[in-house]
């Protein structure tokens, strides 16, 4: 996931630091920050909406990763 994070734009240096932090993160901390996120899943009208129910410091990284994963992968 961390390898797909974009590091560009106005906050390029900050995004690079976050990317390196995610790459160096141990597995237990990664799971707690990105996998065990309380969310409400709403299905309706041919779409799925995820509502995050709590905040954590890694939320911005998670949302940037979700945007990066939304587009087709270029192999």
C-alpha cells in the first residue's frame, strides 16, 4: 500500500515522510492504523459509501491510498 502512495503536489515533503513512515511501520501498528478502522458501510443506489466513524492520525494517508487504488494499476 505504501508503495502506491503518491508524493506530489504542495505537500510533497510531508507525503514523502508519511510514505517512509508507513514503509517502516511494524505490522501490528499498521493493522491498528489502517485495517481496524471503524466504518459504516452503506449500500444503495448502485454505490457503496464508507463512513469513517472515528479519527486517527493516519486517516489522511488512508484516504490518499484509497484514491490511488481507485484508479487502474499500470503494470
